[in-house]
C-alpha cells in the first residue's frame, strides 16, 4: 500500500498492528506502529528509509507496484536501526548497484 502525500512524495512504509514493545521495552504500544518510508520522485528518484525486516517481502512487493526498482537513483538511510533499515538488505539484493547515503555511524552498525 502506498499513500500519496504531496506533489511527488509517496509514503511506501508499512503498518505493524502486532508490535507491543518498541525499542526493546522502552516504549509500550497499544495500537501498533508504522515504519515510515518515503519515495520522492523529482529530478532524481529517492527512497528514504525502508521498514522492519519482518515486512521486507511485502515492502518490496508494494514498492514494485509503485515503481520499477531500477529507477531508484539512490537510497537515504536516516539510521541503521531495524525500523528504518531492516528491509535494506533484501532490497539491495534486487538493486545492488543503487547508491546508499547515510551517516558514518550507520555504516559502522
């Protein structure tokens, strides 16, 4: 499922109704959460973040319904925790030459 945000920005994330603990037991969830990922289509096509690894297959299928994966010019990863980059490995199997932009800390993790 994708949601058109504004102009050329689409939410391509995933809802998780089952999660009860987020970041270990630091946050209790009673109504689930969402893993936010955005597809921006401008001069370049950019994917911002992915989703939790448990939703990798569904995320990639939904993304493929929205766009040819090979048309993604680069991926931005805000940080390397599961909720932002969990599906990155599975996605990179499909588009291995796509550049990834992230912080040095994300590279190290």
